[in-house]
C-alpha cells in the first residue's frame, strides 16, 4: 500500500478498500421524506473516502493498523514537521511538575492533544508551548470571547510574544500570535488571506473538534461541499504543528476520530481523579437533596412534558433551590446554579427576587462583555449568586467559586463534569468545593439522577 503525504490536512492511499473497514467507520444518519412522513436513514461513514483521502492526524493510527496486520506501507511525499523543532520554555512561566510532564510530552510530538481537567492550568500550559516556538507564527483558537480575553491576559503576563485578538469587528492580524474565536476565523475572506500564515495552531476546548460532517447541496445543478467551524479552519490552514487542550473527550466515535484527524492523538493526559488525589484541584464535596415527588406527575407521559412539569415548573423544587442558595450566601459563599431552559432560570430568578436574594441570570442573549463583567463580579465575591444556562459551562474561570448547583438535571457525563469543573480551581483559601445535586422522583428524571450520582461515585466524590 502507498500512502502519500499531501499536506498537513490530508493524506491519500492507493488502496482505500483495505481501510474502509468497521474499525475506521462511525455511524451517521439523515432524514428522508417519504410522502407525509420522514424516515431516518442510518449508514456507516468511513475515515477513508472512496478516493483514498483521509485526515493527516490519523496517519499514525492507520500506519499502526497496517503494521499490526502485515500490510506493507510505502510513504510518499515530504513531512514538513521536521522543519520545526521546539526550544526551551521561557523561565517566566513556572510550571508545576504535573504541568511540566504534560507540556514536555506534548512537545515531543508535532501533533497531539493534552487532556487535563478544568482548573489544572490549561491556558498556562498553552502559553508554555507557545514560548517554545519563539520565532514561529501561532494561531490560538477558542470558541468564546471570554476564553479569548482570558488567554490574551495570560500571554501578556508571561511575555510570550506580541499577540492580537480577532473577533467580531476587531480583526488585528499584525502580531506574531493571533488569538481568535473559531467563528471569526472560519470566514472565507479570513481563511483566504491567512491560510499560509501559521506554523503552529493551538485549539482550546479541543473536544469541540467533534465532527467530520461536510454539508453537501446542489447549487444551480452543481454539487458543492460546505465545511463549517473547526473542520473548515483546520482543513484550510497549513499549520504543521498542532496541539489541542481539553478537559473532556467526546463520547461519540466520530468525535474521537475528528479530534485525532484534525489535530492528533492524545499524547499527554492527567485525569480529573488524579488531579484531585494529587491535591492539584479542589475536592468536590457532594450534597444530595431529595425532592418530593409531584402529586400529579403520573399524568405526564413523554420526557419533555415530565421535565417541564417536574424540573422547570415544580415550584416546591425551585423554592428548595433558592432557599439552599440563600443559606450559602448568608455564609458568604458564592453559588453557580446551572439550568437547561431559559424559562427555568426565569422562574428561579423570580423566586429569588421575591425573597430579596440578589441573583444574576446569564443566558445566550447576555453579551460577551456582560458575561465577562459578571464573571469578575463573582470572582471578587461582589455577586454571590449566578443562574446560568449551558453558555457558561465552559471557559469560565471563577477561582473563588464555592458551590456548583446542578439544578437542570440531565444525565450526560460530559455535561456534568463540565459544570462541576467551573469550581475545581484550588486557591490558598479553597481546598474543597460544594457540589449540590437533587434526587428527583418520577419517570426518566429519577434515572437521570442516578446517572449523575454514578459519575460522582466513579470519581470517588461520594
């Protein structure tokens, strides 16, 4: 088998038939209109297309498979990774031993992902990696303006190099280090101008590189492909050195393949459990509050109806949430209440207003500037209660946060860990963090409570 190294995005094999196998496939589906009804069509999608193209980040995985199965591989084309070698990390960045291990493991490979829990100093590690490439042009990609601004502050503090930011109407491409939201950078005019400008790209919250989908549609009878987000950026720019940093990995097979294909494999890792055991993170102390079952809940049949009645609208449950928050605020403790639906947040804020509890509600319509202002208020303990939708589940650094409250229910492990992660940063005065969850009763929601508890047991928090 011949494999041609085309560029930092794609390789090509002359024997795609040997690699279009179950091991290198993932499930996909689409909806097809059948008369008045839609039918879901399920199928397998493959990492290697019919012409033999695949993402360069998967090269190591595919070569390893061939070696294990006695498939002889001949490589064709230049590997430009060898042109870029990291130097020393600036002494201005003082890394802990665990951070040194993660960073140096990553620097030993030209592509790869660092998996490190929230609160372990991922931005500091990104700055350390940048400092090891002092002469190279660098792109730092993130998905929120809060992350962008926090990164800019860190880089300026460590004097890693001149940096500029790109988001919204602010587009300064003059510095050696560009910090940009993916939404701003994936615009066609930006990519056309900047696709050959970077030697190194670092992706924060890299688990968002979770899709290999390419939208195909007909325009004037011609089929065109439309790429979006991280997939579009990372298959357009010619950056040979690629690193991703994340606290969590996607559950889906496509998500794991996308992360490896667009960036590289996980090359350096410390688990959340290890971070807590080693004293690097604040230890979660779990408090479970039982919720009385609604008298008429059995009248509801579907999950959306049950969730609306027993989570969003259930006044007794909502009053318990606010009363518990009020007790903590009176002790000087800050509380971040996570909800999933805007209506739920509005109901909680209404109860808080009625009993005289100051609470700010952060949602999608809250501007980036407002979110950053609220984050600083909370970090300074000038605001003790924030109710937030999932827009605040990532990229929010509130070092002084005392309590996270899982008020919105749900069962996904990834979401639970992301929400808890907001409070795991350890400080001189904070060694434990309170995690409050609720034991809901009723069809579906009780099972979801058990699913969340199983995460806490798995992490040995209870």
